[in-house]
C-alpha cells in the first residue's frame, strides 16, 4: 500500500511539473521575437537626452523590484506586473505603441481606424507595416522587462476604467537607469500620443511632452524605428 501511494504521489508531482513547464513555455511564446527589420539606436546614441531618473516626488508612488508576470494581455506600452503590493496591469504615460494585429470585436467593431491613425502618424504607413512595428515594439519591451526586475512609479490613475493604471517605468540601459517611455521614443517605436504626468524632479507634463516631441523629430530625421520604414 505504501509503495502504491508513493507511485501515485510521484505521478502527481510529475504531472504538476510537466504542466508548469508547458505553462511557462506557452507563456513565453506570448512574447514575439524581433525579426531585425527595424533600425535601432546605436550604442550611446541620444545618451545625453535621457532625463536623469528620480524616484520620489510629483505625487508618484514608488514600486521597487517589479517583475513582468506574463506576456499575455501585454504589448509595447501595457503590461501585467507583479510588485511588492500585489499585481496590476500598467500602461505607460505619454506614449502609444502601434497595434500588433487587426482585430474584430463584438458588435461589428474593429481596430482598423486606430491602425490607420497610427499609420498616418508614421508618415502614411500601411496597416501591415503598422502591425510589424507593433510586434517589434512588444518584443523589444517585454524581452527587456523579463530580463530583470524594474521600477514603477504610479499615481494609480485609471486608464479609462479601474484595473489598469498609468505609470512610469524605470529600466537599466547601457549602464544607467532610464525612463522606458523615453527609450521607446528614442527607438522610434511609439507615437507621443496619450495621457502624461509631471516627472519627479520638477519637469511638468507639458514640458515633458514638448521634450519628447522634439526628440521624436530627431529620431525621425535619423530614420530610426518606424521612421526608417
């Protein structure tokens, strides 16, 4: 009887382990790989433009040692995060990454108009090109966030409805900490298009938006990211 119980227990443990491995593998597949078609910034490029990171002030709460939970329900500007106080869906201030695919919803709705708006922003890009950039932006961000723990600053402001909040994300880049929304502008993977907030350290949201828009023009002139397609 004891031997039989040990065998049953062993099978249960094996099934659980295999199930967890399959879950992890399936979840990893939610993060696409970049196919290398987009021009990246060179090492050190725009180095002096990245804002000095501050972690207190402007009414923002600091969440340290954050971790990307999964690739599901995530893209280049929104992600599911585990932090010291729980779990949340967060969305970046200031920037919008392109859609990753054409989608149809209930009631005959779709995201075609949004794709067209994004394409127009990037010099009249077609829908297929827009979704390619969206997939690349998603791959770039999620692979960056899954490498190591990162920092979130948030006021817990809802994005449309409760359950998804705006934030700043701080990530390591070339030996220093930078704001992720600025890195995405530098990489030409976003449009400066959504809700903003004051930065810790004194720069107001209007000044930051203007700063990002000027930076974006530099990235466009250099043909970086979507601007080079």
